[in-house]
């Protein structure tokens, strides 16, 4: 019997100073994390769908900060 995958969690993270071009770079960095299935940037924020069994919101924020941006929950 196969198990159903864990449901994904959606979160919206504010990213100070992120324009559209930088959003593509930030989304790519998030998608490199295992368990992140979707990262949709918009000016000043990014929507992330992730497996909460693998990452916390702080993990996602740290990945964004590594790209040189201040980030936090909206």
C-alpha cells in the first residue's frame, strides 16, 4: 500500500527590495530546496508551496536572506 504524500503548505513571504528580476533568482534558490514545489515571485513578496515536514518558514526565509534580501512573514 502506498502512502499519500504530505499535504503542502502555502505561505506568503515579504521580501524587501525584491523586483521582478530578483524574484526569479529568489524563486530559483527556493526551488533548489527539497520539498519546495512552487515559488511564485511578485514585487515585494513571494508565494511558496512547501512540505512542512521538510522545512519551516524560517528555513525559507534563511534561503531568501542568503540571496541578499530582508524577508519575513506577511
